[in-house]
C-alpha cells in the first residue's frame, strides 16, 4: 500500500452520512480549496449526461473553481429539470456558506440513475458537511464516493519543481460500467502546483488518455463520468508552463497517478478475481491495435475463460477475428504471461502450462499480429458469477 | 411444440457417436439428398474462419451439392493446413462412398477452437455413419449438432405451390457466441422445392437478415457460423423463379422458420432465463434504430438487471446514450411489456409494477426515440451466473 501522505496545501475535506441510498455510510463529501484554483475537467461522452455533468461542463469554461461537492448513492441522471434544479440548489447552498460565486462550486454524483435526489436529507446534512470541513481525510473522501467499489482508491505523490515540493493527491471510484472513453467513474485530482490552465488541461488529457481511457470492465459507459483537477498554486512554485521541462515532470506524475488508479479500478472491477492486460502489438495501424485490444478485453467468452483458468486461446483468436481489424490468421502469435500459446495462428500445445499460469492474479495477454509496428494496451478483469450477482441485485 | 412431420422428400439422415469431444452422445451426422440439390449458403464474417467454412465457401460457388457432413465437439478452427487436410479427407471419404464428386460434399464443424480433429475416431466411424443413412431422424440430426445447447432445435413446415406439397425442414444449433451478423450457429435448411438458384439465394439472405442477424446473446461472433440450404426439387413443383408469387410464398415460409429458430436459440442462450425483445422505434435512421437496439441488447448491465427482475431503466437510457446514435433525452420514452416506465427521459414512477412484469419469461422493451420513423428489433436474453459458469468451465 501507499504510505499515507498529507494532502496538497490548502485543500480541506469533509465527508458525512446523508443516507442518500441507505443509511450507515459516508455518502456526501466536500472538497474545498482555500484559494481559487485552476480547474480542468473531462466528462462522459455518453449522450445522456447527468444533471451535475451538464452544470460542470458549463462552469468549467471559466477555468477556475474552489469547491466540489460530491455524493454517491444517486447519479442524478435522467432526472430532467428537477435534477438540474436540485444540483443547482446544492451548489448554491455550498457557495453561499463558503462565500463563493455559484460558478466556483462544482458538483458530481454517482449511483442509481433515474431517481431524483433525496433533497430533504441532503439539505439537512449540508450544515454538518460545512462544519466538518478540514476534519475529514482524503481516505474519508475516497470512501464517501464509493458505490459497488470494495475498497477506497486514492494516491498521493510528491515531486520537486524548482526546489518547491508539490503534492498531487487523487481519489477515484470505479467498479462497474467501466468502458472505453473514460471508465465509469469519478476522479478528483488535487494539487498545490502553480500551473497554467492550458498546461493543466494538457496534463489531464494526456493522463486520461493513457489510463482511464484504456480500461474496460463490462463495455458499458456511464452518464456521470467526470474527472476534475484543481491546482491552487499554494506550493509557491514558479508557474508551470505548457511543454516546459517542469511541465513534463508534472504531467508524468499525473499520468503515473491516473495509471495506478486505473489499475486499482480494474482490480476492483465488479466481481473481478484477476487483473488482465491485453496488448495487441505490431498491428498495421494505431486504430487496429486499439480496436483489437478492446475486442479481446470486452469479449465475455475470453473473460469467463480467464476466470475459469482455461487458456482457451481460440476465443482470443475469434475476438481478434471479429474486431474488424486487418489480421493474417497464419501470422498471429499469442502469448500468455510470456508463454507462447499460439504460433502462426495455431496452438503450440502448451495449454496445460498456460492454464497453470492463469491461476495467477495478474494476467498479461499479448497478441502479436506481425503486420506493422503499432501497439495498444488495455486493462480489464475477468468475469465471474459475482459480477452478475452484484448487477442483478444492485437496486435491491 | 411443433407437430413432428416427415422430412422433405429425398433427404436421408444419419447420426452416430464418434466421441469427438467426449463419448456418450451423437456428434457426427450426415445429410444426404438422393438427387442433386441447388444449394445456398451464408457464412461467418469473422476474419478467422474455420477450415470447413473455407472449403464450403469455395464449393458453394458451383451452386450445387448433395451431402453435408457435420460434427459437434470440435470447430476445426485455428488448425492451419492440418485442419484443411482433415476436412478434405472427411469430405473425400463421404464423396467416395456416396459416389459423388468431392465438390458435392459440404462440411461443417462446431465446438472447441484450436484443437485438430480426432481423425482416427472420425475415420473409424464413417462406415457406420454411411451404413446408418436413412435410419436417423431430423431430431437425431438436431441432437448431434448441439454443443452447449440444452435442447435440439428443428422446425418443419409445409406449403402448397401450384398444387404440390413442399416440405421445408430446418435444424440449427446456437447457445453461446451469439452475435449480430449471424449468430454463432449452424443451420441446415432442407427442402424438396424445385427452385431457381438465384431465388433460393434471395430467400435465404432475406430470411437470415430478419432472424439470425437480429439476435445477440453475448456479442461474440464465432469462426464457424454457417447456414446451408439445399433444395432438391423432388416435390415436383414447377420451378420457383425469383420474385414470383410462388417465390414470395416460399421465401415467407423460410423466413418464418428461421425466425422461429432464432427465438429458440435465444431462449436457449447460455444460462438464459428470459427471452428479451428490444425494439427501438421512431429513430432518425435505420442504422440508428439497429445500433441503438444492439447497444441495449448487448449491455451487460441491462441484461443482469433483467435477470434480477429489476426494471433499472437508467441502464437502458445509458446504453442508448453511449450507442452513438442521435437521441434527445427529453423526448425518449421506454416501455416494458407495454408499461410506460420512462416518459420524456424521466421515470414514470412505475418501477415496482415494472419489476413485477420482469418476472415473466418473455420481456419486450421498446425505446421510442420520437425523432423519425425508423424501427429495429433485436432478440436477446438475460445474463445469469449460469452463463459465466458454462463458459468458465467449457473445456473442462
């Protein structure tokens, strides 16, 4: 586990129990920066967007923010005008209490779709949420945003920029509805770095591209996916500008964090027993490599075989075959944790050895197309009866 | 159940136990037409094609055939040159014994990918297979081609054309790896109709388009999908020509049969407890309607919710949202077995009533986009723990 480090300077947290879906757990949280922060965001590409996503997408155009209120238990999606009104009322309450302009407050929700927010319980809890500000930890925040997650996910890293220590902390939630184009998730990245808005945008985009956009649990994409990054400058470093040496250092740190969080999300995929990396290498094009890797990663037959410790590579070949990419069956090789199980389109007869390798918790499958020099990598997990159970009983 | 009717004139069947995957069941079958038959076929669009598929695709160019040998237990896919050699040896043996040109014999295989055919056991059984010709029924044939199917699937229909009785019999297998662009399946349609080759081609294509291409179990597409239709003319009707009144009657009968078989395949989807019809109506375009319907039908979250009797319509909205089609959230209505559960993008508060409806075995979901006049319909099933169990243990 990560050694727990203190949060970035100037960030305060609060998490309380509002019984949004059911009582007995923290489900309403607040992130507050003592000074105005540069903010960048990325949002679900689903045409159906939750009310808070629509509000944040407008507000983020200003490029600044100071607070994020987030709840689990209710997605506030498919809730129409009422959903928008509820979300606005919540941000207004926070803004008023913290003496901020409304537009400085962002809001994120995750949970069940199609139920309006239990506003009475939320209204009643906001005073406690505010009073508690600074008394909760990042761990509390990570816990409060969980839905079917089985463990909280947060990472803190420190880097030096021009002699100043910069802290970057990130929390996220994942678990199900995890799909290309941003896993179904919320992620908040907080840093005390002093950084230019365009530099923060680029660092976030690049990090998400290499991490959250490369994982898939079940191929479903949520209505609520949001990644927000706040940088409040309180570390006192000289401004990090786009494409400088300092920028690269900062961007790499953010990428490392989001990649580690991605791995945690996959590890905690609903019902997952294994983390699986699918690499497609030597494809004719980038798009072929990516599409091939996602086809294998999303194949239920591949995922169930991995769950069953069955190196049924025929299902990998079939998935690559129907992905629509350019392949030559008689050239294709497949490796499982380094063991060559398919050579030139045919089995190498090492299935028993491969089945043994599948008993591990980290599985690495490489499909070598031998047609070009483009590679892609996707993280996923296996598919167990537990996934079905969790999702059949989600609202009960 | 269908009343069992006798097979089309001139068709003989045989099914024997060859212990291809394991002993104790019929797994090798032969279909033989006493006279030359016009033959049409449709094949998997997967780039990875099994050896028998490659052979049939060549042979079918002649437009005629007289025998089909089929086995379950081994797909003869990803078996390279050996796979082709094995398949050719089998068809050669059949051709020689039946005194046919090699090219008159077709071959289909279904089962595990990537294992070469157990040729010694097959060779040893071919004399018995031939000797038994005419002693097996269509039921035996339907049984012999099953893999994870839990019941055999065959339908026989009779129609009158110009005073002559024409019989059409079809058998198929399905169960898993069922996906758009031909379910993972084998299907053999036999008829004694006297029909022109181009008319048979069109009748088959149109029937498949409306049936096997509109079902999905798990989104996976097989390497072996094949539909073959043989028409031997022994009913003695005057030749059915393309686009005649007689053609329409014949084509409708074939479409009815394949649609009924499609429903049987979905009903028997691996681990399925319910048959689910997804309709997307009033879409802006045909492609939108189809893509939307498939997105909902393939969503694991939708399928598990249906399994759990949970009318979690938010997942349907999310799937429509990420399908990439044109939608207006605030216009979208959703019906579940006739009950309006979403109106203008929001829940109607009838979730409890809807949950009750989900306890039935036949579920009909309609998504009304109210944006145009194009409709599409897809058949699928729910997703249960049993699906995972079947596919995790398939090769053990």
